[in-house]
C-alpha cells in the first residue's frame, strides 16, 4: 500500500475525521471504500438511467394533497 496526497479543505477534513472517530471508523478505509463504490460497474450511473431521469424532470407535475385518495389506494 502506498501513501497518496489529496487536497481537501481543512473544514471538510476536520468534520469527516471527527465523524469517523465518533463512529470508530478508519478514515482511510472509508475513503477507499467510497472510491471502490464509485468504480464498481454495478453501481455506476448508466446512460439509460440519466435519460429516464432527464425525461422525468421535463414532465409536468401536479400537486396531490391526498395520495391514497387521488390514486384510489385503500
């Protein structure tokens, strides 16, 4: 294993470090796990998903005050 250097703001570093200590986690391992998650193809954002989300965002939405009543769910 080799040591790497990253530029992270002091504020973010301190907050994340404190949170890892509070939870009893190894900060380096958490960052490594985050990177692995980002690289994992199973969880990668696929273009078809992006297309579907963009399509949904362009649709018109209407407010619903009572979801069950509106869609006849009992």
